[in-house]
C-alpha cells in the first residue's frame, strides 16, 4: 500500500511547453537497481579469475531453489534457454503440440518451435491478460503434450483450472515465470506447479543478472539432463571441470548447447535475490500510487491482484482506448517520449508477427482480446530504482499527455 509519506508527492505541472524532464535526464524504462554488494561480488570474480560457471552459480541455484521452495534449480544464461531445454528434457519434439498464450514475448513461442514442436495459441482473459483456461481445453488434440502458461506481468494464472485440465488430459505443465519470481498462487510458488518453471533474470526483470535464467523442476533426472544439455551435452562429471580439484576427463553423451550461466552473472543475482522482498515492496508502493493518481483518467487500469495470490508487480500496464482518450496508443508513447519518460509495450499479440502468420497461418483477429490489448497497452516505469521524484514525473507526464 502507498504510505502516507507518499500522499503528497505529486507536484504541480510544469509549463505546458517544457517537457516534464530534460533530455539528459531521460527516465529509462526498466532500469535495474544495482547496489555496492553486487559490484563487490562481481569484483571478487574478476580478482579471483573465476568468471565462468563455478561456486557462485552453485550458490545462486541453492538460494533460488530455497526461496522458491523447489526441489531442483538449474541456472542457465536466459529464460529462452530455460524454456528450450525444458522442452527437450520433457521429450517434446516434432509432431508434438504445446498450448500457450497469444499474449506473450516471442521467446515463449520460439522455444516451442526450436524444440521442433508446434505452438498452439489460446486467447487471454481480457481482465487478467492471462491464458483463458476455458479456451485451453478446446485446443487439445492427440498431439498436445504440454500447457505453457505465462504469469503475465507477475499475475498468477488460474493454476487450479490449468492443473485440473492437464491432469484430465495427461499433459505436462511448463510455466513461463519470466515475470513471476515473487508470484504465488494459493500459497504455492509460481514455477512449482508442473514439470518445469522457467525464470528470466534479464536486465529489466524483477531480479537481474544482466542476461540469465533458472529452471525449477521437482525431478532429479530432469535436473541432471538440463545441466548436461546446458553444457554441450557433456556428462554430469564435466561440471567438475569447474572445481578447484584439477583436470577431469569429460564425455559428450548428447549434442547439447552452450547455455550455462557465468559466475559474474550469478554474483549479481545473489544480491538481487537478497533484496527481492525490499524491491517488491517498493514496486507495490509505486503501483498503488499509480492506481490512486490515475483513477480519474480515461485509462483502463490493471485489475487489483486476485485473492489468494501474490502479484509480482513486474509490469504496470494501462490500456489507451482511443475511443475514450481521443489519442491513439502510439501517439501516447510518442508524447511520453517527448516528455523524456521511457515506456514499453508488453506485447503486441503473437499472431501479428509476419513470421508466425507465414509459418502457421495465424490470424490476429482469431485472438481478439490479445489483439486489442496489444494495440492499446503501454507499460509505465515500475523499477525499484525510481525515486519519489521520478514517480511524480511519470504521473505528471501521463496527466499532461492525456489532458492536453
Ligand atoms: C514472458 C517472457 N518469456 C520469456 C522471456 C525471455 O527471457 P530471456 O530474455 O531471459 O531469454 C521474456 C523476456 O522478456 C518474457 O517476458
């Protein structure tokens, strides 16, 4: 909740001709908050010479696994890699279908394609922006192997419904948790509902390592295979190359990938994870300020978090409906940029992209909620790095752009 300290932070509008911020003070969307602890830990890597995969990666795996109350955690160099390897470890390949949402980042869909399988899209619920379980069931065929929900913006999907569908049809659940490090659903951690939970530590995410990712799994055999696939397909023993006990022979048992995380990346992640709650509280506070300050504007604001869930507050998205605002979404983006405030779009719907249209014959209008959200959505800055002054500038800029 917004504290009373913040009730009066919104200062009066500047002159209508002056931008809210100066160009040299451009507010970067999704700028990470990095403190001295991260810098010292990275410096330690540089000084010891242990830059690649080593003890800090192992430490991050243990600490992330414990934070998420999961059985096994395997660090990789992106969520894209995490999703791709999860597909392979699940045995998903040519001839198989994986059901996912039409409103997501392209990596979710690309990972399915990279595994040789066919993505099958489902439209979203217009209120939550999450995959609509009622539509999932109608897309299941004898080829379907898995459901891949994305906890959009950090809001938990309807996991009761999805798990029940998966159980009834003998399907796997693989969660895209790129937005959902802190997300829980009825007390259970996002990323632990099915066979694999895939996380992103990309620079704009709630917890960052620059580039980076993590896979959670309850199955030791899956964890072993993921590790092997992440490092060229070299046998488990190959990881001992990264210990200080001297050279060890290794054997390639599969044609794997170069998806391992570096200690330099883990050095950042270890301290990001320690401050995960603190950063979450700050984003929750900014979210509440936006909800309060924008309440009277002609915007569609995000729904409050669903009961029995913990929202990760990864993205604060508003919808610009030109019928209400007299302003197309892209003009809003341009005007915010003129005010020197960075914004984002998460996302244009997957079927609008030419590659998918050509390859799968998808038509955007077949996924009407995703299409409309993709045309109207704008994400406003929500980084814990934002000062009260920054938040005030965002609010003033939104008001200025909408009420000009
Ligand atoms: C929903 C979703 N899935 C997957 C990814 C891919 O993450 P990464 O950049 O770590 O590969 C992202 C990143 O933006 C994302 O937002």
